[in-house]
């Protein structure tokens, strides 16, 4: 018997999770789309006195907030599956392997969530953008280079927070949400304040180091200058997200019966 990964068992597990939560998924998508229209309206100027060449259709707030709401919706659906001891017991006693459970979680948390999020934006943004240009009698750009860069960073940050919350659900037995929130705040303070302060107040004064820009630390090693780039909280997810999903596998395996 294949106890590692079976396509058939995985498909049955995905089907079961869909049947248990499809009303929440569909309802969440409708709410998300309406929410996108509302945020697009609120974050843009609809003042007739605004000159056309000053008009700019702003999609960045909608993208970030909508993505965060999408991640929250899908976490809520999973929380319904394991929010009580009885449901947890039923979930972990299912005849599926740890890898199949992790793959099913990942499927809904990332690909399905991204598709739903993208579908909602692909409907709301073109409609509102067209209305905005018609209203101002202009042709405004949809995305700027700055917005695209910020969107990429926001995706990584939100997906990492999502993975941290998932890991916390399987780590803390009581008051998980409170403990997860405290852990996220500690990480934020650590990477946004503590490490830069440590770097510039304690490391740079050491002989062999020299001062430079905020983002770069040049250090002397083996008589050659190398470069170490300090990356703040927006870049933390580039590696932390993989750690969270890796540890999540073992947390699920601990509870697997």
C-alpha cells in the first residue's frame, strides 16, 4: 500500500474539503468582488474639478487589501475544519497521508486562493478603470513600475503571514490566534527595528567594518571586501515561507493518527 502519496486519496480529500466549504468559498468570492469595487471607488478621485492629466487610477490599495482579505477567507475555511477537538480528530484520522493533507492545504491556500483573487480583480479593475477614464476623459495607466514592485513584495509578505498563521494553528493548543499575533509582532519588531539597530550600533563600530548605505554592509574578510545586503521585513518571506511550510509538514505528522 502506498502510504506516502496517492493521487486517488488526494483527489478524494480535495473533494471532501470542497464539499464541506464550497458555500463559504462561493460566498467569499462574491463578497470579495463587491469589496474590490468598493475599495477601487474609495481609493480613486471622482472629482469633476480634477484635471484629466492629474488623474491617476490607483490599484495598489485594492490589490494589497484584497489579497489580504482573500488570504483571510481561505484561512477561515480551513479553521472551520479544525476549530474543535472533534473536528481535529476526524480530520487527522482520515485515511490519508501527511503529504496528501499538506498538499491539499497548499492547493486551497495558494493556487485556489490566487485564482479566486485574480478572477475578482480581473472583473473589478477593468470595469472601474474604464469608468474612471470615461469620467475624467483621459487614458490613465493601469499599473506603474513602483506599484508592480510593491505588489510583488505584498504577495510575499501576506503569503508568509498566512503560513505563519497555519503553523500556529497546528502548534498552539489554546489561544492560538493571540499567540500567533504576538509571534508576528515580535518578528516584525525583530526584522524592522532590532536587527538594523544591532547592525549599525554594534557591528559597524567593530574594527574591520566600515559605514556605508542603509541597505548594504561592506565587510573585510580574508583581506577582500565582500558585500552583505541587509534585507528588511518585505524580503523576509523570500525564505521564511519555505521554513513555515516545511515545519508544518512535521506538525501535521505529529498529529496524524
